[in-house]
């Protein structure tokens, strides 16, 4: 039941991780990393954490190990 959702969340997670990685790489090439750039990177990492948490929850649900008992 959750396999399609799990596959989609995995794909989103991988793509988002690639985006965050590219943003970090771009920032490292700049001579001066300002507060805006750091904020963008921090927000990207935060969103990646949310996607990863969602993937973990979907995995638990698909295995019948939900946190609700």
C-alpha cells in the first residue's frame, strides 16, 4: 500500500539532497558567503531533514511498525 508513496518520497529526498549539495558547492566557490547564502543552505538542510523524517515514517508504516502502537 505504501510502496508507491515510499518510492516517491525516496525520489524527492534524493533530488532535494542533490539540490542542497549543489547549493553548498556553489557557496564554496564564492569568495564571500553572506548571511543570505547561509540562510538558504540552512533552510535546505532543514527541509531535507523533514523529507528524511517523512521517509522514515513511511518505512515504519509500510512495515506495520507505526508509532501509534
